[in-house]
C-alpha cells in the first residue's frame, strides 16, 4: 500500500499510437504515453477510454461498470511532449446514476471532495470531484436521474505549460482559448475527431498557486 489511497497507474485508450504521435504526444515503443505520473496505454480495442488500472485496490473488477484492474507499479517517469502537455488535470466520468456511482467509488475508498451544480446543453448537471493522487476524477451526471446502464470514462483534460503555445501548435484543430471554470486558468478543447482521436481531450493552463 502507498499510504495515500487509490491512485491512477494506467488508462487504456483505443486510439492508435501513431495518431497520438501526430497530435504531439510522445509515445514509447510499447505504445505507452507517459503523462506526468500516469501511463496512457494506446491501441486497445474499442473506442475512447476503455478502462483503467488503479493502485491500492483490494480486488480487480469493474467500478460501476468501468473495467478496472489493480496495480502495484511505481509512478511513471514523465515524458516531454511537443504539444506542451505536462500532466493530467482531471478525468471525466459520465454517470447515469450519481448516487450509485458515488457508492461504488466509496466501496474502493474514494470520498467526494467537492460538489458543483451547473448546466450543460440546457440541462442541469452535477459535478462531484474525487482525488486520486495527482489526478482529479470529475463525476458528471443529472442530479435527479437514476438510469440503468454503466458509467463510462468520457474524456481527459491535460495541464500544459503554455496554453497559448499549445493552442498555436494545434491551430484550427482546437477551439479558441477561453477562461476556465477554475479562477485564473484558461482552457481550450481539441477537435479530437479532426486529429483522428476518439478520446475527448482538453488542455488547461497550470493551477494558480496560492500564496
């Protein structure tokens, strides 16, 4: 056990490694992209984010329908990426049943850190935030809906050293840089399909350090 609770070792993605290299990510010969402390394992079957591997789990097995394996591997050594990515800020999990998902996460030792209500596409949503070591897990769903079906890992937002430089790197394949919800930070969303990627991807400026 690490003593710091559940952390993310690896996220499995369906995209080809060469697609990610073309998008400015450094990918090792074994099709692993090291972002901060996390490994992104590419060329998996399916589409989008197909599963993850977490440390400090007692057992393997799905978490609210998300394929999950346990790991005892040490943190990855960060790689340098031409697109300016330095780490993962947060991973988005879409839930059809928030209370069920929160209960499932509690079953592996995760407790909510913050809750935020908002709107997406004219619908009310609730965002519930968890901390998995260096990575934030943002669980999103309708506050008053309890539908069947599994949850899904939906997208990843990366921290970049210079948001304007990253936007310039992608050019027309990313949206205009705008203010993020987090005070003092800026964000841009990739047009991931234009890059041949099936994983929804955003880039955000570094956190503002409090004094």
